[in-house]
């Protein structure tokens, strides 16, 4: 949009397709080399983070930030699907009928629901339905539990894994799109350490790191719990640097909790 003057919908489509390709490449590397997926994706994280820093410096003449996105988006209708507030009319109606608090000029103190929250709830609902109510959901659990047994049962293991890698990459790209459009600029360092927060949220939600057990709704509430605690720290008198200690402690506790669940599920002692 900024450097080549392309419309927003093309930029979003290209971003999601590019992310899907990268995710599929990660999946194929895991499948063909049988390396742990965590190692492969961690390696690509550093590779892509470095390329992003280099690329932004090249595109901006030395900066890791790119501004002018809000101006490039303008009043494009599709932008409201990824940024801003949803249900503003409904909240205005609530304020008019004194059902929620409002300012002296009649403007509601809560003007709407962030679009990112709507995406969060919607995708969690779709993922939960897919996992619990569809054949693909059964395939996903089977592949995570025992890939060889799943393959012998006729499950297309390689396609399921590749598809999951691609969808996960698209989910990360969606977060990036929402973040960039909300901020009106992009920063290569904005997603720093988000990978650990994602792991913590999933594990707190009951997902096994070894695969085969977990739920989208569990990760949903895991993300909420982690978010409430991390945001709550900003309202305390603690030094912000303590967040690093909190992050490491949460990661350790999440892994211990994960191990406890695994033993309960498998019956190990």
C-alpha cells in the first residue's frame, strides 16, 4: 500500500497467501526431515525476523518502522473489518436509553467492541466446532496423538499437518494485519516475544505440547487469563521489567501444568 500504491484488499490477500506458503514450507520441512516442529518454526522465526528487519531498513532507508499506512488506507470500507470498533450503533443506543454510562455530551463511555475481540471470539468458535463436530477435527487429534496409527487408519497425515501449519501462519498474519491497521504503522519489533505468550496461552488452556489433546476453547480462556494477568501488572506499582520474570514463571508453570495433564490423560505415574 505505502510503497507500491496497491489497495488494501490486495495487500491483505497477498499477506495471507504469503503467510500460508511460509507455513506450508515449515510443514513440509517437518514432515520430510522429521525434525521437531518447535525447532523448525523457531528457526524460521529468527530467519523471518531478521529478513523483516533488513527489508524494512531497505524500504525505509534505515528505519525498522514504516509509517503512512493510515493515509494509504484512507476511508476504504474493508478496513473496518480489521480495525476500529464494532457494534458502535448498538452501544450508542444503550447510552441513549441510559443502559450504560455515558459522558455529559451523551457519548457512551464504552463506544464499542474492538474488532480484534470479535475476530478472537469468532475464530475460537469456528475452531471449536471444527475440532469437535467434523471429520477434519478427528483427523487433527489423531495426527497429534499418533501419526503412524492415524496414517494406518487412512488419515491423510501429511495434508493435515501441512494445512495446520498454513492455517497457523495465516492466523499469525491476521494478528499482524489487525495490529498494523490499528496502529497505522508497522514495526519489525512489535511482535517480540509473542511466540512465548502463544505457547503459554495454549498450555494454560490444557493443550499438550506432545499433541493429541487440547481444545480451541481452552486456548481461548488461556489467552484471556494470561492477558488479564499481564495487563493487570501495568496497573500495579511493580517495575515493568518484572514482566520478564512473570513471563518466565508463567512459562515454567504452564509446562508443569501441561505435564500434569499429560500424566492424567495417559495414566502415567
